[in-house]
C-alpha cells in the first residue's frame, strides 16, 4: 500500500549504508520526509542526494547523548515534529570472549544498546507532546534467538534491546507511542560482505529456508510497516525477519 507514511517526519539513525539506506529508500517512497543521521558524513550526504527535497542529513554519533539531543533539536527545528524514530546504527566486531577488551565491550554496548536508549530519550519529549510516535529498533536474531562464537558483546547488546523496547513501550503507551524491534537474520549488505567475506555470506544465505540473504529494502519494508498506522495496535514486541533460518528443530 503506497503512501503509508504520507506526511510523517522520520528520523533514521545509521542510515548512510546497508539496512539504514534501504530503510530510507522505503520511507521516502512511502511518503515520509526523512532526516538521516550517521557518523559517516560522506556516505550520508550521498544517500540524501538521491532524494532531493525529501531527505536531509545530520552528522551524529548515536553513542553520545549530546549528539542525540542535538539531532532531535535539529529535526524539530527543520520539521517541527518527530513522528518516527528508526534506530539502525550498529557495530559487530568479532573476538572470542577472552580477547574482548573492556574498551571494545563498552563500545559495542555503547552503540548498539546505550545508543538506542539515548535516541529514545531524545525523541520521547517531542513524541509525548504530539501524543504520537513510532519507534523501531534494529535488533537481530543473534542474541535473542541464536548466537555464535566471537559475538558475546553483540549478542548481549541485541538481546538487551528487547527489554529496552518493552520498558519504553510501557512508558510511551499513554502518549500514543509504540516501540518495537525488528530482528533480521543475515542481510546482504556491502559492509557485511567486506567484514565477513562473500563466501561466508553466501553460506549464511543457504542456512535460511528461503535459501538467500535478505535485501536491505526488505528490512526497510518491515520497519515501514511498524512505523505506519497499520501497526497502531502493535507495541513492545519483535518481528523476526530471517527467511526461516531459526525454524528447523533439527539440521
């Protein structure tokens, strides 16, 4: 259904590439005006250049409270509202537990979990004044449903998003704010292929029942649904998008 986000102001954090870029594409197509934020200004500016008059860019680090407060203020200054918050920013370095430094642990949790909290904290006041808001957090099947060696910090951060979403959903409900988490399996992004290698990514695609990786735009479609009024009665829950990867009881 085209136009499901008509007239909405969407703030997408971590939108310079991959899933965030795919979400921006879908949100603009569905009628939203998008403020895209990322730490990579070059990539972010290139994304918004694809949508003249429909998107703007702000440099921001989701792990810094001051940046999130400034980002919310900039969005309100430009548009007067924040209807949708889509938190996509995330990092996933890989090390065995005994090799993860305290600095690395704090950085992963700072971006993936604390960052989501700071983004919600910054957007909540405007959404409460409006008595309307849609918050969509970028989770993963890794942590809540499955895990793998080398990703203890990533798994912990993504599992934590479920608890954060439930608490935020309870606090937001009296003000017409919904909070949900999308939990993708393996998504075919340029960054994932660079980090993990194409052979590994192709192998992971075979692990899904649908025998392929998800496309970033497919995750964006799910986010747009949760951000739309069609999902007005959905809050505090998760939507798994893994192509059936976690379904088989026995392999």
